[in-house]
C-alpha cells in the first residue's frame, strides 16, 4: 500500500486527485498507476485502470495472474470494478472508502449483486488514515486555490470598473 500511496502523491503533484494503485503477483509489482484523466485527456485514466493496463502489458495477457492483488488508496468506482472483474483480479485491498462513488462497500456493493461471473476478495482499511489525510489535504488546497482565484478575479474586475 505504501507504493500505491507514493503513486497517489505523483497524481497530486500533477494536479490530479491523489489516487494510486499497484498490482502485485508472486510478490512482484507487475503494474502501477495513478489518476491522470486530466493530464491524459482520458476519462478512463483512473489509477486502477492504468495499473491493470501496465500489468497486462507486462505479462502479455488480457487476464491477470490467478494470485494478482490490487492495492489502491481509494475504494474503486463502478468503471474500475468492472475492469477488475474483466481482468480477473484475485484480491483488492483499498485504504479508504468513497461514500459517493465507491462500488465495493460504500455507495454500491456491485460484487453482491449476483450479476457477475467473477468475484474477488475485498479488504479495506490498510493505511486508511494516511490515504484519507492525503485526499483531504488535496481537496483543502484545491478549495483554497479556487478561493484565491475568485478573489483575484474579483479584484481585477473591481480595478477595471474604477
């Protein structure tokens, strides 16, 4: 999870929501990823998707090894859960829940629906505090930045009017 946390920091450094992911098989990292939909102009460039793509490329197969585990700093969304099902992940370990869009234990429990032909083990809470604080700090800084921008725009309009 520490490597996923470091991937999330990379996302934050690029102005992306700090989510990081790592896929491990046979005690080796086979895929990493961090959120980058803005930088890549790709709405599917979530950390989990990027890690799946790298892992599948590294093993030269569209399905992950039978022992593959994804470590991710935030509970996956619906799109990512779908990709994890199709890639045949064995286990997902996530740090913190996502009350609005989480699709494993929070807003939706997709694996419990009975619709899917593949299920995986789900664990959560590993490094929860650190990952939650990383996300909270990112959004706090983003709100402060937007306030500063609004203030600058207001002052510019005010000086133009004078």
